[in-house]
C-alpha cells in the first residue's frame, strides 16, 4: 500500500520573504528529518497563502499556521505543525 503524503506548503511570497522565509526553509527541513516524519510530507513552496501581516505562513493540508519566523519555528513545529502532519497523515492513510 502506498502511503499518501501530507502536503506542507511554505509561503515564499514577498511578505514572507521579508519575514525571513529563506532562513526558515532549511530549519523546517531539518525538523522534519529529526522528527522521523519527513517521509510523510511533500514540502512545497507556494506564493501568497493569505495573511501577509501575520508572519510566515505554512499550510499543513487544510490547517493554516501563521506567525512563523526563524525564532518561533521550533516551538510552532512541536506544538502545531507536527501534530497537524500526524493527524492528517493518519486520516489520509486510514484503511477504507
């Protein structure tokens, strides 16, 4: 059985660029690898995901997480991003 991956979209738009998205991307990749869940994720760059004034935006499937910057990424990964990945992966890969 093929495992369905969770799409994680990282905003790469101009506002997120100003907030430091290019510093967040390698750290996010590292956190995914360290967590052991990188095989469940398809990481994609995206143009504007919406709330430009609220920091860098990540969509984990249907869940939107805002307020990300290089200083908050580790905490947001543990509290919001990883739980959303796990929940959506479990839902997507439930036996029919």
